[in-house]
């Protein structure tokens, strides 16, 4: 059951749904044409299919381990990572001055999605490195850039992110890792960090950590935090890895999935670090890359959904079981199996379109500097992150169900998708936190970005009445309900009223955005093609869920908190 | 974080929601009084808390393995199983003539649920043995009963079920295991069976297999199948385990969860078997126990939901993270965490009430022989199975989410609940098959059993208007929608039209039944107690999902099948 990269879907979404050409019309991306994009998709797809995917099970069966303080990676991962580095797939959007390709983030999202489909545990390595690169590009000194960026872009070195501490998970401001000024302008970093993805690797010549820490005069909370580059081996005068720094991997976590990705507890004992950005300004530097990182995690969910779908479809086309109502003779003909497969495909498409639309808004915001694009990107990002990862989890779970009893047996691989993808709704900000961000910060504009999107959905539905009247009407009606729910949210002065329904609100918004893209896909097609049939499935059978979600979203906090701790413990 | 048996919930449901006293008023269960039931719940709860629960992680960390053809069970399982056998917890509903307690199945459901909460992998052993006992009680000769039942009831021997073969999973009629008549009245059984739960154990003196096989003159399909008792060791003249039979465990599966439960591939090479029931009548014998077995699997889902909820609540009460809106200072005060916990508790309660109501209907059907009770039991069983297991999966998943990053780390145990419970929506008939059963066989009466339930829901809602007007109105409205969806189902002559929406139909029905029981619970309470607050949460925030589900349920098959294999593969 080989994985097949869905390049046709990306091309369709780029040209028909999100109009990637807009990006090429900006000065920043003037060199990007659709032939380049096609070639990139084809090559990255081929690499994902042929090089990464064959190593997927290795990571699960032979997890990364810690031996004498060093990480030993899963079999085949070193070679697969070489192919990622050599192909330039770490640095598709990186600055060409330091060896990147300078392509739009939208294209990188598609490339990352394919790598995530093929091997999520390994893809985390370039994904974290990309975030690292972005932070350095935006905030590091020229000297740091010259030293680190070419190595990170090529894959010679790996980059990590060190935010979390045991007492400071979602509450980054509570961190206690210390930074002290050395006489030579460097800093001494001391503390423990947890959940450090790819905290070490045996295939990188060096591993470079971006570490959040607090200077002695750094205030409390997020405002007193600074950001540092802390390399495992300190670069020598030739820029090659030199003496070992005072840091170590203490242990690796035993996780439900992504066993091939070493999740480290890192200990820094006065390790030498270099400041990135200004002192006490580390959180701003992190925020630079946070939108992209969140969106990329959404893309991981989409990627696993795609792979789990293909895996389940192949099984359903092959597995004979009982008399079937159609002539294919395999379980794909059972109505309920077809319902599951159609759900998987329709959800994957919707979440992919939302993720790529969000990426486009980021590119357009960066290229044009326009406030509306930036606001749109900011609004869509938490939706794309949460809906993409929820879709990954839901689709992988349905994939197990399609396999029946075989889905529970690890050898088939269906369970691995579900175990691997489960982390994505947690890291890079849990989906609860994404939803809080959506209803609080992202509605601080009085709902302007939200209403602009809703209006777009309504306008498109109006225009679609001519050719797809039934679907258009359903989408239009749903967007009216969404408008009411959004108005309710905007009206709540007490944020906790919003938070009480933030997750169903985000889910309802995503449901309707998904319907919008499905409707657009149907309208881009003449007659009754596959996209129209899939759109009809989604709009008639899944879109109706929005009503229950938005009813839940607008119940407020009081009755929720009436359920006190005694009641919950009863 | 110890598990605490929810005995208060059972007593409340028994007395206030399902009226267990009805059972005591029948001749069959005249000896059962509420003091006995309370004592049983207390003792079984204590054993589950103190003996079974401490072994839960052992099963996951040290799975059952096959050594020299014998199963070696996980550490502590032998001792824990002894406590189950010694307490009589295998045979609470078994015939007192052979050592059982003769209690209603409703009480056994509660006992089984507690054992499932405490250690699902181990609980499967007595659960399968119970089904085995039931089949023998109903269909075996007096001699077989005398030989096997006392041993199975005491836990000296274990019982298994052998239905599945590689090519015959959900399609049992396709099985190919052969039975041939021996001259002495026994049979020679030859073939391979897969997915045999507890196919061997090192703590039972003997393991007895119930095996479905086909005689040479057995016709094709399910009608040509016979049922046999095939012991691992053939009982000698004293009824003790004698010579080894010609059967073996070939291998154990590597599974996503329930690692402590050995899932065996069994090979029978002319093994000696004894006929149960009539030749070619094996499926009827299996059906005897299938309702109870299905319901028990639903109860497993409820049990894991309960344990996962308690586990997550304890974490949320302890974990500090960020400023909270209330004074407790832990994450339980974040609105979205409270939403998750309230959802977990409300869903667990709803699924438990449905499961116990179904069990009551089985008891009443057995005790009175009344057609209406039997029809009610038959109708509720697939709902209780599917909703109970879906609830287990959903609640365990939310449990991971409440834990944040720690949820993905195996040491916390949150992930184990999700991995363990995942099988329950697959085995004993996938939830898709439960749903097909519901809309086909269980509506063959023209919807009589369904409408009787809907009427009960409506009538109760009417009567609740006096004290709980808002909730009553919502339940009443929902039941009207349910009536319409049921009418739509009943009208479809082509079963495939029903099958296209059977899963959302079952889920919608369960949603509304759950609301009914929550409303009943609220009405049983004076003022604003914990059950009323929980009911309000469920009815206002979760019940609205029924509309989307039932809209999906009634879309029919055509547009689903319009999505052809080419479209799914596009």
C-alpha cells in the first residue's frame, strides 16, 4: 500500500480555490511561476513517496533511543533526512541569500504536508528547523545568520525550539531557565527544558537550540524572557562544530506515537548562548514564527489524514467480507464503509483547503504588508491548526474502523497513524488554546476579519446559486447562523463567556469554511465530477453539524461553572 | 490517582431511572433485594479498586507473551484473576445449580463495568467466560454442564469464543473450520481461528474453547455451522484436566492496546470436541449469548470512560497552569477544561444509563417472557453497544487532551485508556454492524419498539414540563425529530437506503435517549443538585448535535454511491 502524493489536489486548490497567482503578482514572489510550483510539488512528492514513506514503520518499531547521552535515530532515518536536506526541502521558503529557495509559504505547506504523510516523526525534524530558521532570519545578527543559516538550510545542522518547562507548559511566562551575561557578550544558560522535539540527532553535524530564558533583570511573565541560540557544539573559527557546549539530553520520553521522533528533556548547565533579538524581547521573536509553526502543525494533521485515507481505501478495495450491494465484491461497497471513506476524503480536502488558504494569507500579508491580509492570516491560523489536527485524528480513527479487527493489529499500520497524529492537537498550543486565541485576540478587531470571511462565504454562495442551487442555499443558511454566533461572541465583554464555547465555535466556523471550499470546488467543475459529488456529500451530510456546534458555542459560562468541583467529583 | 468505583451512580440509576425493583417482583428474581444488590456493588467495587486497578499498567508495560507454546500472562494478573474467581464475579448471573449467584444481568453489567474500569485487558477473561457459560447453560447436555460449568463459574477454568477466521470476520457464515464425526460421539475439529481473546492463560487449570465449525454435510453460510466445546486438556474420569487436546496457540497479535490480553491465533488439528446444541444449529446457540456479550462490550466502553474521567479530573484538580478565572488555581478552572470534564462526565452517565436500561430489558424479557420487553432489549442492545464504546473512545480521547502534553506521555496512563478502549467499537460486531442491525432487523417490526421508546421519551418530557420546563421542551422537540427520522427509516424498502445513514441514526437516537435519562435524573432531584446541573450541560450543549446526526441519517444511498471508486481514488 504505497503512499501517493496528492499533487493534483494541491494544484487544483492553488489554481481554483485560493488563486496562488496573486502571490506571483507581488514583487516579493515575482519569480514564482506555476511551472516552478508544479516541479517542486512533483519532486517533493516523489521524495516523500520513495524515500520517506518506506521508513515510516521503522520509526514506530525501532524508536529513537538515548545511548551514552547521544540519540540513536531509527533505522533509515539518517538516509531519509539526507534526501530532505539535499533536495532543499528544509528551506523552500528560506531566504535565498543563505541558501533557501525563497518560495511562498503556501508551497512549503504543501511540501511539508507530503513529508508529514510519509513519516510524521521524521518530518518534525525539518519542521522545527524551519521555525528556527525563520526566527533567526527575522531577529538574529548578521554574524549569527552567516554562521547558522546556511548550515540549517542545507540540513548539515538541525534546529530545535526550547520553550516548555515542567511548570510552564501552555503558560510560557512561568519559565525559570536563567540567562546570565558573560564578559564576552555571550550568555550562560542554565535550566531544564522538556518536550524538546529532536533534542539531539545522530545524523546532524550539529544541533542548534533556540532557548527561551530569563535574565536576572528580566521581569516576571512573558515580558522578561529573552531568546538565545545555544549550539550543541560551539562553532569554531571556520564555522565548523567545535567544542561541546555545557548541555545534555537527560532522557527521552515514552510516547503514544511518533516513536521515531526523540522527545528530549534537555539540561543546560551554564551553556554558552548568543542573544537573538533584544534582551527581554524573546517572546516577540517567538511570535514571528508561531503563526507558521501552528499552521504547519495543522498541515501535519492534514498530511496524516491523507495517508490514513489512502491506507484505508486500499484496504477497503481489497478486503472481501460478506455479500455486497454492488459488484466490486469488497467492503468498499458496503454503504457504511463508503460513508466512512467519503467522510475521510471530504474532511481531508476541507482541512487542506483551509490550511492552504491560511498560508496564502500569510504570504500575501508578508508580500503586500496589507493589514487586511495580515488580519485574515491571524484569524485563519488557529482554525487551520485546530481543524487540521482534529481532522487528522478523526480520519486516522476512521481508518482504524474501516480496517475492522485488523485496524487494532499494529502490523497493518492503521493504528500508527492514529497514535502518531494524536499529539498534533496538543503541541504548538493545544486546540483549546487555539480556540481561546480565536475568540479573544482574533475578535479584538470587533469581528472585522471574521465578518469579512463570512461575507465572502455568503457572496460566493449567492453566486453559486445559478449552478449549484441546493448546495449554495445550505452554505448560505449556515453562514447566517455563523454570523449570529460570531455576533454573540463579539458582544461578550467577559472573555470567559466566550471561552466557555470557544472550541465548538472554532469547530463550527471550520465546518462552514470547509463547506465554502467544497462549494467552490464544485463550481470549478463542469457537471457532476468527483469534486462535486464529494462537495454534495460534505454539504448535505457533514455541514449540518454546524448547528449543534454553534448552539453549544453560545451558551456562555454561567451554567458551565455551576458545575462546581464538588459536582464534578460527585 | 486511584480508581473509585461509582457505586452511588449505579444505585441511583437502579432506583431512580430504570426501576430495578421490577426485576425483584418477578418470580425468577424474587430473592433479589436491594440490600443484596448494594452489598454486591460494594464488594465488587472494592475488589476492582484494590486488587484489579493496581495491575492495570502491568498489562500495558509487560504484555502477555507466548513462550514454548504457552501464554505467560502479565505480572499480577494471576493473583488478580484469583480474586475475581474467588469473589464469584465471573458467575454473578450464572445458574446457582452450577455455582452461580443467579443475580439479574443488570447487576452483572455494573460489576463488569467496574472490572473494565480497573483493568480492561484482564476483565476480558471473565467476560468471555461468562458468554461461554451462558451458551452452555442454554444449549449443552446435562453431562457437559456438570463437567464444565462448576469449573468455569469458579474461575478454575477459563472459557473462550472461537468464531473468527481470516477470511470470515464480520461474515461468520464464510468460515471453513471443519468438524468430523468420530465413532464415539465426539467430533474432530480442524482449522484455524484468529482474534481469540485469552486463547490461553497460565493461571487457569484448563482453557475451554467454544468453536464454530462446519460438518461435512453442513450447508453453506451460517445455517451449516455447528458449535463445539473443545477443551485444551480433555477432562479425565474425575473431571480434572487430562491429556492435552490437538490444539495450540500459534501466535499472539501485537495490538494497539489491551496488551495484557493475549489475542491468539488458534490451530485445531483434529482436536476432540463435544457438540453443543443440535448439529448445524451453532449460530442459534451463539445468538443466545450475543445480546449479553454486545451489551457487555458497551459496558466496557462505559467502564473505561469512567476511569479515564476520574484520571483526568484528578489531573485537572492538581495541575497549575496560567492564571485561572476562579480561585482553585488549577486547570479545572479554565472554561475549556471544565467543558471537557463536564462532557466526559455527562457522556459517561448517559451511556451508563442506556446500558443498564438495556440490561434491565433483557432481565425483564427473560423473567416475564413478554414480547415487548424482548423487543425493547433487542432494540436497545445495538445502541448501548455502539454508544457505550463510542463514549469510551471519546472520553478517553478527551482525557488525553485534558492532560495536555503529559497526555501523550505513556507514564501518565491517559494514553493507555485510549489505546485499550479503541478495540471496543470493533469487536463483538463493529459499530457499523450494530447500526445496520438497528435499522434493519430491529425495525422489522415496523418500528414498534422504536416508537414505544420515543413515546416514553415524549411522555416523560411532557410530565417534566412542570419542574424542568426548558430542558423538557428541548428533549420533547428532539424526540419529535427522532420520530420523523425513524419514520423515514421505516419507510425505506431498500435496506441500503437505511444503511447509508445507519451510524448517524444510531448516534442521534443515543443522543436523545441520553438526554431522556439526564432529564429523568434532574427530575429525581430536588432543586439544583449535581445531576440537574449535569443534565443541563448535556441537554443544552450536547443534545443539539442530534439535529446534524439525524439530517445525515436520512440522506439515503444514491448520492453516497454516486461517489464511485474512481471518485474516491481521484
